[in-house]
């Protein structure tokens, strides 16, 4: 049986597959570095130098500058690595989910609670 090489389409969602992983490697590696306080401090001191250190593409840099999670995901970012970046600014996964869905954080949280009922 031949394996079909079709990309799964989920409307409004960027599927994080091998292609996205390769595309976002530098971005996700940079975000992973934020596990260390000294790296978070270095980023806050000079974000542009930090982007250069990790060889981010201009598209990735633009997405990071904007703070727009959807742009970061399109640039190859993985939500769980992006949470490391968001944490620098006191944001959490619910903030990211709210941005992804175009909802307020409160509405997103209510949606999660309702889904769990």
C-alpha cells in the first residue's frame, strides 16, 4: 500500500508538520533558549542581536517584533516554544490560544471550561 503524501487541511489552523518544523527551527531554538533567565535578560536588552544570534529569517524577525502569535506560527513557530517567548511578557498558553482564535482571554477561558463540561 502506497503512503499518500497529502497535507492535512484544518481551516484556520497552521499544521505543525515536518515542513513547518524545518522552517521554524531557528525560531523555536531561540524560544527554547528562554528557559534560562540569562537568555531572557539578553533578549530583553537587545532583541535584534538575539535574532541575529539565532539566524532568524526576516519573516521570523517581523513576526517576533509584531508579537502576533499567528504570524509566529506561520513563520514556523511551535506554540509550546512560543510560550517561552510569551512568558517573558507575562503571557501564558491561554493568551496564545486567545490570539489564535481571535477571542479575548476571558472568552477563550470560558470556551475551555464549556468544552470540559
